C-alpha cells in the first residue's frame, strides 16, 4: 500500500488549462472520491495518476517516489474502467488472469490468485463463461477481479458503475465498500454521482473547472458546505435556495426573505448585504405551533415509503420539503411550514461563499 501525493499538479491541452495546480494527499489505505460535474477534471486527474495522461506541471508521488515519468505498468496501481474492457473471446478466468500471464506468473500461482479473487467477488461459478454470457454487474465484478489479482498498492476507479441500472449500482456500491474493507488498499474513485461519493468514500473531493472547491469527510461536506455550488451539488434532493438580505439590528442579526425575518445570534455580513439562504429538504417541516413561517400550497408530492417529498412554492422559489409518510398530504393542500433554525446556511449572493453564522436556537 502507499500514499499518493499530488503536488501542484497541472494539465494543459495547448493553450487550455484543464487542471490548475492541484494539491492533494491521499493517505495509505484511504478511500477518496473525486466528484464534480462533467468537464471538471476528475477523470483527467485520475488518468494522470495512472500514467495515461502526461503531467504538464507539478509532481506526482506514489509513496516517496516521484512517478511523473514512470510507465503505467511500473506504478504498482490497478485501474477499473467504466466500460469493463474485457476480452470477449476469453473466459472469465482468463480475463482475470491475463495480466498475471503477461507478467510470467506461474500457472499454479495464477490459478490460486484467480480463485481467491473470484471468491472475494462471489463469481466462482462464472469462471468458465465468456463476457457475452454475463450481466453488466457480473462483467464489472470480473473487471474488478482482474485488478485485485495484481495485488497493487492502489486502486483507481473511473466511473465504474455508470453503465449499470439503479439496483445494480446499489449492489456494486456495497461490494466495492466491502472489498475496500477486506483489502485496505489506497483507492481513488471518480464519479459524477454524489450519492456514490458520499456512501463510499472516507473523504470526498469536490472539483469544478480543474480546481478543488472543498474536501473532507462526507458528513462535513453535507453539513458545512463551503460554497453554494458545493451545497447544491451534495445532497439529493439538492439544497433549497432563497434570495435574502442581511439585517443587522440592535436586537441581533437577521436574514430577511420575502418579508420573513429569521433571527441569528451572529451573521458575519454587512447590513443590507444580499445573500442566499440554504435549507435542505429536512430543514423545512410542518409547523405544529399556531404561527408558521409560511403557508405553502402543495404542487407535487412523491411518496417514497420512508419519506414523502413535497414540492411547494416558498418565498417565491420552488422548494422541496421532506415530510414523514404519516403526514397527510394532497395536491393543492395548504401546508403550514417552519424552518429548522439549526439547519440553515447563508451564502454571499455575489461570491457564493459560505457566511459564518450562529443560530439563536
């Protein structure tokens, strides 16, 4: 196993700068997810770690060795691709063991390593089949098996689940998490799916336009997003946003939205400063008191079993509210709603940066 260190890594395509001086250290055995919208640079970063893309500037270290000029086969890493990249004329066993054969590993050792990987991935009964006879999930397990038998110091995953249906994605997420627990290898996982990133990773790195916006444990990014972009990107459904303005008064600080004044002990902003108030769906609930923050009409509701997601117009914006399945809901119904003051976020309207606050509750 090994640490992977990106030291001011840059990537240019001619005059276009795709990666802007990325600094990132991935600890030995850590599972890190790179996530962001299409074109943010996450796959480019992964391919540079793998040696499939040249590095324009900066240093890449695996362990304590600079590997900028080291060939991919000599970096002691294994990569799992989105499209499986299996040989259609070979059996599952031969696909898994192909890299070992190229490295002149003995037949006996190959069989032992293939059997071990197949047992880990629960595909022992598939070893004699060809890729065309397998489901998408089974093919992805074979691709993972081919990486596992190499016993590398690090695994790289490039959107490995994007070709699978929703049910298989959930199953394979669990499988990847289980395997990381068994093998303990340093892992970099690229995905555009923030749910995958949050459920799999020890640490999530949010990228945009070739730069890191924020990194940290999944719960930290969810509960304390550094920018409006991160706040809206992380979480499903995404965070609701409302246009507001800060009011500083003798009795305290407030965010005013659509005539409603929400009190805070402190807001690090000037009086009159325009802001966006963020509230996740679970931060808006039914008001049981006599006076509510808003009365909003239900436009759409989606019963999901464990929750009911309600779309309603609040303070001039369409918002999503997460309610209990026991709460009575019907289209056109008026709902008295209340903000949970402890779960609100404030962002500068001009920069999108988080503004620090202290709640009154």
